C-alpha cells in the first residue's frame, strides 16, 4: 500500500501480513508511517495505491464502522471509552440489546459481567468506567474490542500509561488472545522489550518503507535499532559530550546571552502520569528541546509544570525557589504559560472570534466596575495578532480561519499572558511549511532577543534540531539531566538516543 499527503509519501509500497493467532510487532521512529498504516487498516484512511485483503478477499474499509463490522477492532493509545457511563453501557455502546423496543438491561449486564470475568478483571459492571484505574480501563478496552467478535486487533501503544505489573498483565492478556482465541494482532510499540516478549513477527518502518519484516526469533534487537536509527548512528550515543540538560553551549555557533541564568530546575521528578525520574535544567534566553518517543513523558512533564498532573516525589525550582503548581492559573501567576498540542480540543474556542480567544486569559485587565472595555481588549488582542500576522476576518468565529492561522491565534494568546517560561507542545502540529518557518522564527526571537525560557516538545527530529539550542532526550519517563547542543546532533543520533537508554 501507498499513501500520500500533499504529494508527500507517508507510506511507500508497504506490504504486511497479520495472521490469525499471531502477533505482529510494528516499530519505527516518529513519523515513520505507523499511524498512517493503522488508520488505513481501521478504515480512517483509504490507500492511494494497493489494497487490503481480509481472509483472502479484497476488503473495502471505507469507514471505521465498516472495518469493525468486518472483524477489525482498534484500541487507540488514548482511551476511547466514556468514563461517565457504566462499564455495561460502554460494552454495548451503539449496539444495545433490545426486545420489543425495550432495552434488555439484565441481559446486557450479565453478558458484560461474563466478559470481565473471562478477562479475570475485578470489575463491577454497574459502576462508572471512570471509577477504575487507567490500567483497568486499558484492559477493558481490550476486552470490549474482543467482545465485538474481533478477528483482528490493532493496538496502538497500549502500555503507554502503564507500568510494572500492569504492563505484564496487559502483555499476558494480548498473548492469550492470540493463543486461545486465534485473534490476529498488530501491536505498535516503541518498547522493544515488550515486542520481543510477545510478538511472533517484527516489522520495522522507516520513512514510510519497510526495512525489516521477519520472524522475531531470527533477528537481533541491535539490527532492529540500526534499521530504525540509520547506520550513521551505529555506536554513537547522545551522552558522548554531555552537559547538564539545558546548560548554555559555550563553543557553538549559537551565542548564549551574557545574562543567561537558570530559570527552571527539575530534579528526580516522579508523577502520577508516568514520569519516573526526570531531571533537567532550563535557562533564560535559551530554547530547550525535548525529544523522545510516544509515551516517553514529554507532554506529561509540561502538564506537570502547569499543575495538571500530580507530583509524587522530586523537586521543581522556579527562579531559585521551590515550585509546586496547583493548577494552570497558579502556573500562569508564577510566569509559566503552556501551548497545548491539541489545538481543536484544548486550544481555541471555536465559536468565539480571534480577539476574544486571545483575550480570555487576561480579561481582568479590561474589567472595570463589572464591565469589560471591549475596545481596549480588542486593541490589545490585535497587537499580538499583528505580531503573528494572523490573516482573515478577526470578527468571525476563529473556527473559520485556516489551521495555521488558528495556531497563530494560540501563540498570540500565550504571548498576551507575558510569560517568563514558555512551554510549547508540538507547536507546529498540523500547519504548512510556511507557518512552521514563521513559528520557528518567533520562538527563537522570544528566547534570544526577549530573554524568555522556552521549552519545546516535538516528535519531529528536524524541528527539534532547527529550533533548539540544546536537546534533552526522554526515555520511558526518565531523563538523566544531560543534554547536547543541537547543532552537534543529527536526526539519527536523536532516534538512537530515544531508543536506547543511556
């Protein structure tokens, strides 16, 4: 199969076989094409060339519902079940049992209970799904997928939010599904230990092409890593000439401001969201890039820094003082502002215009005697929108703007809050190359000319190397407090460092 986006190949002549009763492990660097392949097999995308054959016959997977009807179920990395519904309601969502126009509640409840018992889950199906841990909910996603009579399961990073015994339990369940129920499983996973623990076959994708497709017992892990990272990275590690993470580079082409100082220091941080041991240091006037595979903990660090995730142990210092944010508002008051990765879900307010979207976090500045000075508010918002050259009618709902202009509106919003520390999560996700170049220019200017501390999380090696002064690499929720000047690194070295913990 091949798939193109704007004439750029995401997949090039990819052929893969998922056999009943076997597990195929799919690995590859960020942007290798794994998600595109998954979306084709689950009916989200259609291939531009090639076809999908199911049980020997060509299958037209036009929509996810069609794929599901043909016995292909997908369990996404982000949990998709509804926490405010009971377990039973989630099991039978959109396929309720009914007779003579009446729901058969007892029948559904008994069937759901039998399902969880089959998976050895200690779950009361009458309780809301949200009452249970992430690990239990992940296992329930698997159980429900198989309850839908799945012949094939597509699993996208299913252990990302789990640890220790939870991971072992999930992997055991996956293996049992293949062995005992003859389910064919495609497992996308960045953790080679997990792939080698359960898979029969391993497939490595690199830049949309298959580099390895072999029985897992026939190939060594080192060969897989070399295929993913590139031969030029063989034997090289990121820690060859390491300085403390975020420390100013003294012998690089990017000059450090004379007054560059430690702004943010994280030491042995552990959280409830999967960070296990994070240490790093960020400086004023510098851009610290954070790279890592999906689930390595990059976004979780940013969420912790604004008070969305809970600190279990470790320390954070901001401007030399202990820092423990309670919520995003307290983080903002301390000078830390966050740009979300999910522009549509957590960023813009679609029905409001651009100026109101920019002004929302700073409305108090324009309030007097219980009234808003709309003229002053609009002028202030326009100042930041002009800075980012936001085009389009600013009086119309922001949802009418292009994706690139919507992203610029969010940048204008974070700047309007006058941050001292700017946290950017995938800042150019879903924008065209022109907007990307413009955003990179603004990010460097904010750090190098205006003295902000900027931390950038990105899945794109090229972006990290382009915009950062230094780069820290996260591996499985850990970072040892070391980094490397960005200009000394290659994309292959970043990939290798993310795959092999130092």
